[in-house]
């Protein structure tokens, strides 16, 4: 019971966007192939999510979501607003 509460609180803190859960984000990162070019810690073809978290604040989210959605300067990423917001927020939260 207590543990369940803690898990809920932790999940809420991690992701406050829309209806996409932390688990869904992990699945999205895989299904949308983000992890082919990005890793949390290591630089691959694209910058690591830690690097991006250091570079950007949450204020940059809308512009980055737009960039991914429109495929401008990045490969085009399709998904709902909730999905894109959740994965970008995740990418920018890896302190
Ligand atoms: C084909 C390789 C590739 C894939 C797949 C890919 N990325 Fe990227 N990504 C890059 C490269 C290269 C950059 C650096 C160039 C740039 O800034 O757009 C980048 C940059 C970014 C940035 C920073 C953008 C900025 O304005 O600085 C974010 C955030 C990001 N990717 C998220 C994602 C997410 C989320 C996914 C999956 C939906 C994804 N990427 C899939 C290659 C990729």
C-alpha cells in the first residue's frame, strides 16, 4: 500500500504531461526509434539526453516538439501532442 503510493508519486513527479505514463515513454522511445540515434548518457548519432537536459530548459519544449513534428533539422517524428510532449520532456529531464 505504502509502496504503491510512492510509485504513484514518483511517476507523477517524473511526468506531468498529458496522459502518457513513464512506461509509455520508454515504449515510445523504442517504437519511434529514438534510441537508434540517442542514448540517455552517451552521444550516438544524436546528442545524449543528458547533454540536451543541460542545454535546454523546459521552456524550449514547444519549439523542440515543433521541430520534431515538422521534421525541420531533425527527422520527422509522428505522434500525438501528448506523446511528443512526453518524450521531449523525458529527454530534457535527464539531469
Ligand atoms: C536518424 C537518427 C535520429 C533519430 C531516429 C532521432 N534523432 Fe533526435 N537527433 C538526431 C540528431 C543527429 C540530432 C542533432 C541535430 C539536431 O539538433 O536536430 C538530434 C537532436 C534531437 C533533439 C535536440 C533538438 C534540438 O533542437 O537541439 C531532441 C530533443 C531529439 N533529437 C529527440 C529525439 C526523439 C524524441 C526521437 C524519437 C522520437 C529522436 N530524437 C529520434 C538524430 C536522431
